[in-house]
């Protein structure tokens, strides 16, 4: 695990910018707290091994992206 420092950034597209979708407006400030992230990627093939080694459930929550 590696530590990712928190910080602030501006998220979204400015109204006058021709790129981006409507759900990416308005541009606004976002504050993200510090967090930890795994150093190495986990693939579909290695996920079952990791769950067995840590004795965790094999299922993972599904995240669904959408565009308006």
C-alpha cells in the first residue's frame, strides 16, 4: 500500500469549454482526503487468489459509469 496525500482540485469543464458532457458541468472545487492505494494492479485472474489468501468474499461491488 502507498499513501496518497489529500488535496484540492477543480473538477469538471468550464461552461465556455466546448468539450465534455453536461454532467461534467459546472466546474467546482473538490477536496479529497488522504487515502491508501494498492501499489500493484489486481487483474481478473488474480482477484480469486487474493480473496482466498485474505479470506474475503469473492464478490466485489459493481460500479457502473454512465453518460447523460
